[in-house]
């Protein structure tokens, strides 16, 4: 009976040790993740105005380029139609 109690306590001690080590490792990973998220938020707070202004300008330029391309297609179609008209 005494031998079974010793093995049981040894197993409990090993299980507790493994649980503590796993908890420490997972806690460290969570701490690193949270610090990374905080650093990312800090960087995002530093960047938004110039970056959003740049995106807005790029969007405007894309819209202007699209309108000019459409106009060019219409004008070219009209001028080709005028050139092909029989006299």
C-alpha cells in the first residue's frame, strides 16, 4: 500500500510540474501577443492621417483616369465614324 501512495504522489507531482511549465509557456505567448497588438495599435495611431490622405488621392486619380479613358473611347469612336462616312 505504501508503494502505491508513493507512485501516486510522484505522478501527481510530475503532472503538476508539467501543468505549471505549460501554463508558464502559454502565459508567455499570450503576453507577447498582447504586447504585439499594443505596439501595432500605437503604430496605427501614428500613421492614419497621411496614409488615409494618400489613399484618398489615389482613389481620386483612379476615378479621373477612368473618366478620361471613357471619354477618349467615345471621342475616338466619333472621329472614326466621321472618317468612314462616305462623301
